[in-house]
C-alpha cells in the first residue's frame, strides 16, 4: 500500500458519481456523458466514475443487444442484470469508493487512488 493520504471526497461529488452509474445503467451511458461534461472538471472522482459509467453503459447495451438478437430475445432478461449492476455500483460509489467495474476499473484512475 502507498502512504499517500487521499483528500476527503465531498458529498456532492459522491452523489454525482452515484447518479452517473445509476443513470447510465438505464440510458446506455447517456447520463454519464452529461455528468462528465457538466461536472467532470470539478473533481477527479466525478470524472473517473462518469467515464466508468459511460464505458459500462455502452458495453453492456452492446452485449445485451447482440445476445438478444442471436437468441431471438431470450437473453433480453439480461436488462435486469444491467440495471442491477448499475444500481449496485452506484450505491457503492455513493459511499466514496474508487472501485470501478471489473475489467475497466483502471481506466482514468488517478495514481494516488491505488
């Protein structure tokens, strides 16, 4: 572990990051794009989680559409998994964690965040 002490994350920044994750799960990353453009320069925490939510939203919906198309709609139940993962990650981020999605968690993370 590093000895770098991270500054406390403001409650407003935690909320914006949470909204990015939850909103992007329902809008294919659209809410994450808006939050990144409007609030991304205020905090590296917001920027990091907004980008994470955008990547998750685009990737999840691409996989969802592909699987639904090749299984003739049988895999359309996966939409509930996408929504659930977005809500779960949003609630975790609301507590102030830098944890990203598996596989894309290292993208844009500040070095001092571990």
